[in-house]
């Protein structure tokens, strides 16, 4: 029986999780002027169009998770 | 005001946790919250309105086009962000197209959490927090 933990697709998801955590750690401890998540979010929120698209994407994700998933 | 909103969000998340995806309450609440988010975004951002969309797009194109002139630290971090975001979206799309239990989509993984009332409630609370940040993020911008 294949367990959830050994599925190849799941392993790739774990790789992305580790990569994201590693990158956030680099951002937290690096003294170099890197672009952090706050700057990325502020960039997205800095115009009406991008802000509206972000809110629309947020709503679609909510609809999918709470009205389509179990 | 913040305490009242927090209490309302906790009550809403607890209530939502008990609902199923097919229930009218789940659908109506997500619809109403979405409409309220759009209204609140416009109302809160009206006087502190962000820059024009055209200027935003032009600035983005200018920065992307002049990538050679960017400082190394900035260039590397932008590349890593692009890689992470494109990688997650690409892998999710690939898993969706393959349609195999061996390649679960992000949606399937979230479904393992949202099928339990506590997980559904916590996810709903997190979704609300992200929405509030996206809607009210303009409050940090200077008033024009």
C-alpha cells in the first residue's frame, strides 16, 4: 500500500515547502538588501488594478476551498 | 473596533467550520464576504488611493526591461521569487493535468485539512486575515 508520504508528487510539494522556508530564512538573516515578502506585497497593493486582481484571486481561492472542496 | 472585528472573525470561522461545501450558509457567506471586501477596498482606499494602474504597469515593465541595471541582490531575490511562484503554480498545474493520486494538487492537500471542522475553521480564519490585509493594506500608504 502506498502511503501519502511516499507519493512522488507529495515529495515535490515538500521540496517547494523546504525551498520557501529556506528562502524566507535567508531573507530574515541576510544583511544584503534583498527583496522580502513585504516589498512584494506592497508592490502588488500599490495600484487599483493589481489590488483588485489580488482580492479577486483571494475570493476565488476562498470559493474553491469552502464551497467546492470537502 | 479591532477587538469587535476579531471577535466577529472568530465567530464566523467557528460557524464556517461546522458547515459543508454544499450548504447554503457556506456559499452565501463567501459571496457576502467577497462583495463586502470589494466595497471596503474602495471605501478604505478612496482617499489613500494607490498609484494609477497604467503607471504601475509602466514601472513594472521598466524594471523588468532594465534588469541588467538592477543591483545584484535585488536581481537575485526577484529571480528567486519568480522561481518559487512559477514553480508552485507550474507544479500544481502539472498535478492537475496528470490527474493521478500520486500527484496531488494543492487543492487536494488543502482538502485533507478542510474536511475536518477544526481545519476548515482555521483555514477560513486564515483566509479572512489574508483578505483583510489585501483590502486594508492601503491604510499604510500616505493620504493624498
